[in-house]
C-alpha cells in the first residue's frame, strides 16, 4: 500500500531548477538557483521555495528541516521514451534497429504474456528509475494488456506520475505478438477506462511504429484519441534510414513517415515521437504546427548506429524536445549518463550543449513535452514535490573534480559528465522518499 505522506517537511541544500528554455530566453534567464536554499513541502506539494535565510524566519518551529551538505536538489528527472519490457535485454550485442527488434526485442516481449513475469520486471524497472532520480516516464508496454496492468499497479503503489500504454501491432511481427485493429482498440479502451487519470497515472495510445501497424490499426488509434480527454500518443519516428525507406514502401500513398501518422490523426499536443533523427524541414514544420514533441534518445541512437539528432534544427522550428533513455537500446537508466551522450552527439555535429540546456531537457523540457509542466519538471510552489538530491561527492573522482570547479555551470557540467546512479542520494515522489542510497 502507498505510505502516508508527511504533513509538512522542509529541505535545505543548494537548489536549482529550470524556468525556461535557454534557446528561447537565454542561459541566465533559464534557471533559478539558491546556494543555500529551502524548499517546503506540504501534503505532497511544494508550498515555498527560496533562500533559507528568508524562509526560515517564518517557518513554524515544529516543522522538521532535513539538510543536505555538498548536494544539489533538482526536480525529478523526466524520461520521455523508455521500454520497460526491455529491461532484461539491455546491452544486447551487435545489431542495428530492424535486426535488433527481430533478434532481441520480440523474444523478450513474448514473455510478458505471463503476468507474474510482468509484475517482476515492473518492480525492477521502477526501482531502477527511482535509483537514477527519474520520477516521471513515458513508457512502452507490450502487446499484452497484462503488461500494462502490471506496470500501472506497481506505479500506483509508489504514487508515481507515470504514462504508459499497450503496444498496438498487427503486422510485420511474430504471430504471438500481434493483435488486430479491433482487439487493439478494445484492449486499449478497457485499459484507458481502468487506469487513465487514476491517481497520478495517464494512458498513452501506443502503436509501436508505422511498419508494424496497418492503416486500419492506426485509424483505430486515432479513434481512441478522439474518444477520451487527455490521452497521450507514443510511437517511433524516423529512427533509422532503412526504417524510413520501409515506411515509404508500406505507405506509398502518404508523403513520408510523419504523414502516415498525420493522415491517421495522431499528431497533437500530447503526441510524443521517439528519435526523429531523419526529418525533413516540412516534417519539422508540421510537428511544430501540431505542438507534437520529440524524445531525443542519444544513448540508443549511438548504440544502434541510427544517427545524430539535430537539436538546433528542432530549436529553430520551435519543436518541444525531451530526453529519453530508450532502455533497452539505450544502455543506462541514468538521465545523467544520457545527458553525457547528448553532449557528445552535439560535439560530433560541431555544436555545444550547455549544461543549463541539458538541465532543461531533463526536467522542464520533458515536462513541457508531456504537457505536465504545471505538475512536475520544476520546483514552483503549487507543483508536485517530485525531486532528487544529487551528491557532489558521490565518487572519489567526482569529489576531487568538484573541488576544482569555480562556477555553478562548471559543477553542473561535471555532474552531468561524471554522474550516474551513484550521484543520486535520494529521490522523492509526491513528497515521499522513494529511494535512499545506502
């Protein structure tokens, strides 16, 4: 059962959050920082944030204050694309996307017809997210409805703000993993009515990607989105050049990959497309027009050899972008490590990724991509108290390097380059500690 929330609690440390996109407002106006900050949490929500010296004067004497030294409080990280059924096949060797799906992904996902197996993996998966400071994620299930039940049951028990959905896949996959347009519609409908809006949970209509869905199934996905308020749409887009060509062969009547989804009414302010590496300007323009979002997944893009994401191009088109670990093609649950890889992806294109932009992508940018910025992704009073505590001395090398750092920007960059799960000292969701490092 969910543990009772503390009524009121204060947390004292260095505190940092994003308040805008550096590409739009500039670096200095993009963040809020308190060297000696205080955050007050009441009934799972942030009620005050500011300098400790100011807020402590008015804090009732009986309110406990938890103090962290050599640590930084940030919003909980947001993962905008990840596959929980692929937890057990992370770090699988030697393939690019389409062969990787055939040889590793589909066999792993077949096991989720067993609810007990799904329960076990959901628990491991959520534990890993919280160990890495991630408090919200947009998550793929499998074609099996019980995979989604298992995930939501585990997330509800922890009172987490999570989004997930059943995979819709009616062709170009093993028979044991395919459904039909009608069964995928009915199964998704039942899951929506059971879970969408329950506690802190949301449902995402989830066609795997255009090659594994017929036009009839994509139409069923669009129908679902029109029948329920606030649903998400989560799929893949333009990850691999071979995949892009395959989509053209399967849908010759459409004008490219994105147009397949657009034709079936799948673009909206709550539509999140993973990858988007090989997009033309017209596709970028259409994503911006529909307020759709892209999940930037640098670790998996490098691991599968898919290509380099053009973040400046997305910024120029004003497309919402969040970060995705894309486990299991991604090789780490850590958003810090994902930022590390994102920096390298930019370097390979002759571009820089400022650490404050990285912070934005990992927190507020992800929340905006998910239309949740009024709830998570920042530390504004009135939002939910989902936050993480990062340890500046989590490893000997980290501590030594931090001692040389002279500015907040440098400390943040060191954290994002050397940091991983060991840097996460504690994770909070809705005001409760859900992970505490040994």
